[in-house]
C-alpha cells in the first residue's frame, strides 16, 4: 500500500501538549463529573494494537459503570453506559486523554483508529498494511462513523458478528483509501473537520446498516469523500454564522491595532480600560451595520468593486455611530484619530480576506488539457470572455493573448492576459503563442470585418471560434459557453433576416398543408416551420423513401402535436397527385420538389424539363382542381435572364404559375431566392467534403460571385410571402452584397 506522510512528529507532540494544557480546566471538570456520578476510576484503560503490531494501553474517560462481563461491542442502548458517559461519548470528549498517548508516541493525532487485539485479522493484507502506521485519535472514517453506537443499535442480529464481518472490513477499506492519498494537508483538514463536528454534530452523516451490509469489502466510491461533502454542505448551511464570528474577530483586531498605531505600540492603561469597556459595543454596532449592507451574504470567490462599496458603507456608518457613543460616554477620554485608523484598517481587512479568496481561486485553479486560445479583439466582449475563463473551473480554454487592430492597446493587459499586437504582427504572434483556436470576440463587428479576420487567419489552419451577435444576447454579456465554431452564416454580408412570424402562424394554424419535395433541404426545413405553426395536418409528399423517413422521424422526435402524413409519390405522376389531394384536401400547397443541380441538368435536360416544368404544371393543376386556397412555388434567382437549363426550367415554372393565377380560383404565389447555404446541390457541402478529404478545394472561376442566404431565411420568406402575398405575385429577398465564391472556399 502506498502511503504519504501526515503531520510531522514534532508538530503532533506540540499540538497535543498545548491541547492538554489549554484543555486542563475542561479535563478536571470532566474528571470530577465522572468521579461524582458513578463509582469506579476516572480513566478507562484498554490494550490496543499500535504500529507494527506493538501493544499499548489507551486511556479514555470512563463512560460505563464498573461491571464484569458484557458485550465487547458498544451500542447506544447499552445499559452499562452512565448518564455523563452518554454525553461524553456523543461529544467525543471521552477521548481527550488520548492526547497523552500522542505525546508518548503510541498514537498520532490523525490516523486509523487503534483496534483491540481480538478484532485484528493478522492474515488480512489490508489489516497488515493499516498497521504499518501509528493509529490516531481521528481520521476520515472515524468522522464518517461518528455515531457508530447508534448504528450498532440498529443491528437486530448478532452485533459482534456484524462488527467482525461487516463493519470492521468496511472501516479497513476506508483506512486504505485514506492512507493512499494521505498528506500533511489532508491531516490538517481532518483535524479541522473533527473540531467542527464536535461543535456541529450534524456534520457527520453516517452510512446505514444496509450500506455496510452491501459493501462486501468494497465500499461505494463516494464513502471516502462523503465526510468532506457533508462538512462542506453543513458549512455552507451555517456559513453566515461562521462569517459573522470571523468578521467579529477582524473588528476586534482592527480596533486594537488602531490603538497600538495611535500610541506607537504602547497603549496607555486609561485608553486600554476604555477599549475593553466599549468592546461589546464596538463588535455589536459593527456587526449590526453589516446586516443592511449584506456583508454576510456575499460570495467571496466573486468579490467585486460593489462588495468593496458595501464594506466602506458599513464601516463608515458604524464608525459614526461608534464615535458618537464613545464621545457621549467618555467625553474626551478616547482619541478621535483611533476611529479613523480603525475604519481604514477594517476596510482593508474585510476587503483583503475577500480579495485573497478570489485571488487564491484564480491562481490555484487547475486547468487540465486546456486549449490555448488567442482572442481577436481586445474590447468589452474579449474582456468578458477572459474574466469568464478565470471564474469558471469547467471551461476547456486558457487565453494566451489578445490581438487588436488598435495599436494603442498593444503592450497592455486585460485581466492579466497581454495584448500581443495588431493584425500586422499576426505571423510572429501565431508562431510564439502557438494557439490551437482563435476566437473572434466582436459580437458588434460587421460581416466585412469578420471576413477580413478570417482571411487573415486562413494561412494558419487553426480552428476559428466566434460569439453570438450582440442582438442575439439578452443582456449584452457573453460567456465561455456561448463560444461556438465560426459558421457560414457569419460571413453573410448583411443581417440575418427576421420577419414577423405572426402572419404565417395565422395562415397555417388549423389548416391542412401539403409540401412537395418534403425530404429536400428546403422542403424539410419548410415542414419543420410549418409544423411549429400547429396546422391541422401536414402532408409530406416525397419520392425518395429515405428522405421521407428522415423528415417524418424528425418531426415525430420534436413532439409537434400535428397530424403528419408521410406520402411516397412523384410530382410527375398525375394519378398519385389526384389521389393524395382527394384524400387530404390541402388548403395550402408548397411546391418545393425540383431538380436544381446546375451541371447535372446541363447533361440531363429532358429530366430537368420533366421534373421541374411538367411536375410544376401537374401539381398546380391538381391543387386548383381539388380546391386549394393557395399554391406557393419555390423558385430561384437563376430564373432571371436564365443562362442554364435549370434556370430556364424555373423561369417556365414561374410563367406556368402566373398563367394559373389569372383564373383566380386558387391564389398562386412565387417566391424567388438565391443560393441557400448548406442545401443539397450548393457549393458549401462540396467544399466541406473536399476539406475533409484533405483538399484541394476547387472553384470554377476565381471571379465568380453569388448571393447567399440561410435555409431558415429562405423558408421564412416562403411562409411570409404565402401569408401576405397577392395572387400572381413574385417575391424576392433582399440578399445584400454578393459573396466571392473564392473567399467562401477559403
């Protein structure tokens, strides 16, 4: 078994000796109570097994009546226990004489509890490994089993057998875990927990009999740390009391230091006498003033300027009240400068302990396997991100520096993170800092600036992250959790379209809606947005079974309370169209089924005409025959002055729809938009495939420029046009500037 050293021997002797001296009045009192309330000796002596199997005599205060016989295992309901003994055992005060065993060298302050010889299994390897160290007065397992006697009282069968076969092995496993990670710091914490458990017995939350019976020599993983968690929970519960006691000590310390500073270290007897007389008022007024300023409620690890303001306010107000009280009671017998010095010292002490807590957390917090992040933008957003990285223990990033286009910021630092230079210094910065990711921290930055930053970073092949746009943040603050990978839509040269959804919702709610091409990129997004508007039913018309299954399953997973009807069919099959529309009688038909891959349509023009032109005519006619209220055609900007087969077929589709609109029995509307980012057949999926394959990324012509829009934007436009458009109208989204396809590929 591996073992780390605990407290040094000289420190244990010093602490035990001081404890015997300081606690001598209490020891005398307990001894008198034991002697006066029952017959027999004051101390109980028993042979125990120490380090390396050496026997020694342990001494405790006697807690039982002197009788012969009786069980060796003690339970809460043991009739031999005296009234004083029950109290001593509950508070663990009967073990105070063991400090003498520590001085003698038989025991340590912290270590596995010594066992009587009858219960030591010399053949057990864990038992032998535990006996390599000196036993102690307390240890984590002892804290965990503080109410062992109460636990034993719950055993209905043979208690001694339960102790030998269940509880003793359970303890040994706990000792093994403790010794494997033992250090002087862990022993100090155990001592502190032991003292706290005497003051607040509820700190110990023991295992049940069932827990121990089910342990089978392998305790639950959390048993070793359960005591620490229990202590932490209780300290949090009573935190205000501990803070109040601590701050009361600071109040006394600050005022006494103020007196010593005022009189150069030698406080006159007169002033010292006044100090002790007014000390209760000093503490009372200070602590009372801390209440309205909520000093007991602050979370020190997040101490801020606002906390300092509260401290100054509480100290100033209580100082005025304290000065008035002392002046009225003692006239000119107390120097006024003491109150000023006292106030300054108290502000420093109260603020200092809070600052130390925050500094300790920020400096000593381990960041394992953290990703090195370079932040592009030394502004408010970048500062918030760095502060969040410092404050949050769970994020996977560590900031290595800032880059900012403002040369005046170069050489400065934000929250300890340096501004390494400007964009011109990027080659040197990337080489020296070696980041694995770069964050563009400018939620207010326009798209042109973002694209410029992306182009600057293109040669370095690092992951580029960004933040939500400031309009998407509710309170204007940013957090590490909001960092995301740069998306294609971040490069759109315009704000994302956001149309009022209410007209579309009013149109679709309670209606029967049919979508052709429901499995495509546009059709599937259209189905999702339509389903969210709560139509009476949604008919998914698609000729590819896999695509149809995918969108139907997606809608089912989203738990939309809509009657979804997936239908396999082809838009060029008139009989199938009539059968479906006759059965479902849609109020609104969205026609998204189309061939749209430009190069393929150039080599397959007949199929383009068959699917795009004939299919549109058949769907429009069927919609009119079966009484649809509205028919919406999904068209393309390639229909304007078409230069390709696909564009020409789309232009013919628009002419067909315009011809049907003249009959005015069904409202026919056309929606035209540009390239949809990420849709099937667009350049983006092709670029991503080439990048994942290791390149190269191919572009048809370096000067090619195109309009781009998001799939969600395209569908939003379709729905808005369907709700507000007029019969025969053609609607186009303002798509801003054209984007260079070459830049998009980069």
